[in-house]
C-alpha cells in the first residue's frame, strides 16, 4: 500500500509544482483507546494501540525559508505557502487544515527552537475525521518533520507530545489532552501502550494471544465532527473542572481520577447532590467505573483474552453514552448494529464524541459479515450519510515510521 501512496504523493507534487524528488515520507498512525477514553484530562491511567489508518507526509528541504505544502485530502485549498516566522497569528486563520502547519511553526519558535529551513511537502491521509485522532497524528508528523529538516538535537518523545498538544491547545484552540498524542507517538506493532500521568511511567504490553484472531474495526459514520473546541467535549472538560473545584476543599481531590474507591465515590456523589449539581454525577460515575475496569483490561490484554477486553470496552461505551453523555446518534447506530453480531466482543464510540467514528473489537473471521450488516442497515438509518460511511479492519502498528520516497 505504501508504494501506491508514494506514487500518489509524487503525482500530487508534480501537479502542483512542488519538488519532493529524493525526499522522505513520514507516516503517522491513528490510535484506538482501550481505556480510559476521556481519562487523560481527568488524571486517569491510559491504554491503547496505534492502528493502520495513516497520514503520509512526503517532504524535502528547499533553498528558502518558505514552507510550501499541499494536502491531497483538501485540494480546494491549493498549496499552503508561508515564510517561517511570518505565519498568521492564532485566531486569525480561517477554519482549514492550514492552521496545523502554521501552528507548528509558530509554537516551535515560541518554545525557542531555531526554525529556518523551508521545505516542499505533500500529505495525504485515510484516518476518519473524528474518533481516531487525525489532528494529533498530523501535529506529531509536522513537529517531527520541522525538527528533522532544521537539524535540531534529538528531542525527547514526551516533549514532542507536549509540543503537539500545545499546537492544538494554544494555536488551534482545541482543549485536547495528551491521550491521542501518547498513543500514536509511542505505539508499537503488536503492543499496547500504557501511560500513568501521575508517575509518568510508560510501558508496552504485548498481546498475550494470537493477534491474527481478532480485528480492531473502525466504523466511520460519515459524519463530520467540528473541532473539539466546538463540541460537547469542551463542555465535558468544563464539567470536570467544575467538579474538581467543588471537591478540592472538602475531599482534597485534585483530579477526578482520585475518586477510586467505593467509600469516597459514595461520599462525593452525596456531596455533589447536596450542592444541587445532580447533572454532574454521571461524569463521576463513568470515570469511577471505567477506572475499576482498567486493571482487568490490562490483565486480559496480557493474557490474550480479547473477549474480556471487549466486554470492558463495551461497558465503557455504555458509560460514555449514558453517564458521560458524549456520544451521538450515528455513533450509537453503528454500535447497535455491531452488537447484533455474535462475533463482536465489544463496541463503543471513539474519541471526542458527537460525530466521527465508533469502533469494535471482533473475531477476525466475522469481519465480512459485520461489514455486510453495516452496509445493508446503516444507510437505512441515516440516509444522509449513505455515500460517506465506511468500515475498516485495522491492525496494531508502529506509530511513526520514516522511509525514503520511492520513485
């Protein structure tokens, strides 16, 4: 597949007057979170894998300080071109993908990195537009590319994660956490990535069984999700911050992940109700129960028990839908349809919520049957997206890979 992509990138470059001949291609993955979705900004432990839906960026330095980059996914925007140090300021850029290269350049300079080498580049991606972290993949790809071309010293991986998050938080205005960036940047084929935000411990756990016997499935609803800054994701973050402010004095809670035992959970819920904030109880309930399942998911993954991983994944999805209230009708239709197949171990919405993609863990032998079920039923439920939805069978992969551009 990469050979076909390289040819596509080369053709796009030639058509738009960009010189990438003899350059490199950086491929960045998508991600699939197995726990705890929305846990990153609440201090929870995280676990997930890199998946083979990608962004490919072909690049080559030019003899100037200008960046010239074209996206095969957004051809209507033409070649995005700017001089390093003269990119538009945050908040003045139209809502397009061009905000990302502008933002990476601006943030790296703000953080003290010498960015002077311009380049020609072409990118193309097949990550669904919501749920599998397309924006995080693009930011990581661009940060690494700017660093490589400007011959900066080797930068610690977690620093790269922080910089990619800064681009989204400070330039784009998206209030994302670090789950997406961590799960992509540190992803390894056949491994799950574990991260503890309290201790900053990062470990890789191999799947303990036969990985060929299950598939990770992306159920792209065909919907287009607005940025996180315009979605219910932002409101959930506000809700959780409000809860911490409410609970820090009486309970010493500094993150909702602190609510990790039944006694404290009961006391906190009673206190929140007494403050007249019953509508926030569901946020606490989802995170508390998801944390209880987390250790079991890690154990099941290492034991090769994908059915148990799937059951926890399904339970998380029900909590996200009913308690955290961050799913959407198209996402839940995909889940409802997947749940009818006996070969589906678990399913739920993915990512920031509202729109985008759901996901499932399934028996590999059942993919074609699930695909047929979705293709028959989903358009009947949501005819407006009958030409846009898609089903993808995914495997675990390395998060960031760099190769030479093949002729």
